[in-house]
């Protein structure tokens, strides 16, 4: 009996966590973080025009996503689509982190 209740509790807990992870509020937070990281990496790679274009593209995509999040159509997306979107945002975040980590040193002087 206790094993059955434990399984139900774990199932409900995992569904609640997934619902929270795929909520519009969590997506808004991810969009805000990615936008800020794009700003930082754009400042670090100021000399690279290709990267600056990529930063502008990221900003445009995040604006579109932010607009989608305010609409009712986001709530009607399937769970699979939301999971794909969440995964692609995580990948974008990781790529931006890599670009920040690999940024050139702003000065030639040894500190």
C-alpha cells in the first residue's frame, strides 16, 4: 500500500515539476537570461561583425518568443513542442556561455 502511494506521489511530483519547467513564466525568465547573455557576449566580441549580426538575430528571435508568450496560442502548444522549445533555449544558452568564455582578453597588459 505504501509503495503504491509513493509511486503516485512521485508521479504527481514529476508532473508538477514538468509543468513548472514548461510554464510561460519559466520561458520568460529564460528569454530574459538569453537576451542579457547576448548583450554581454556582443560587448565582448565588438570587433566581430558576423557575431554582432548573430546577436541582433538572437534579440529578434527573443522578441518574437516574448510576444508569443503573451498570447493565448502559447498555452495551446503541445507539451512536445514546449519541450523542444525549452531544449533549444537551453542549447542557445550553452552556446552563448561558450562564446563568453572564449572571448578575447580586452587588454594586452598583464594584470
